C-alpha cells in the first residue's frame, strides 16, 4: 500500500537489503565470538555471557533467514575479511588478556550493531524490517549494558593490543 508520500512501504529497497545483510554478518560475529568466549573465557561470567550471545544469535539467525527468504535477499554465510581477522585475533589472544579483550571487542561490536539497527528503524523503507529491527534493539542494548557492567565490576582495562 502506498503512503501519502507516494513511497510503497512494503518495497524492499537497497538500504533494506543492505540492512538484512549487515544484520546477518553482525549476528554471525556475535555467534563466533560467543563460541570463543564459551571455551576460552577464564571466568564463569565470561563463559555464561558468551553462551547468552550464542543463544540470542541462534534465534536471530533463524528470524533473519526467514526474513531474507521472504524478501528474496541472499545472505552471506561468512564474515567480512576484517571481521574474520578480529575473530582470529580474539581466538589467539593470550589467556591473561582474553576476558578484557573479549569484553572490549564485544562492546565495540554491539555499539556498531546498534547503529545498524537504529539506521534501519530511521531510514529503512520496508515496514516489516523496521518493525523487526525495533524488536531486536532492546535485546542488543541489554547485551551492551551487560558487557559494560562486566567490564566495570571486574575492573577490566582495555588491553593495549585491541584494535
């Protein structure tokens, strides 16, 4: 149905398509880094937090796949080379620096992901995608707040080696 602006709010634009692709890649990043934290975290808190992100990423992935199929958008199944490099660096982080590095990288990643979702809500054309982004934003903010709390309560300093 066309709005009074003459723009069909159910048409998937290039911006909407890019959002779905970006959301899928950001979600994959959370899943992969969460898996690393689950196995390499040196405290139960970090391992549990990684597990939470893995579970959320799994749910989000299922929803994204369904949306992409419905909107006829092809999703990437791999990270960009830059994000893959970040994952590889995290996996190779010395144990003594792992928790702080993981939390720092997660905070940076979640901030970027939140920006991607906020942009879709503000500038996306497709109503269903804007609505979906709106439902996910509170969870992303909650994960960010939790990561910031972990960093603060554990007095984690940003490692000098972080990008």
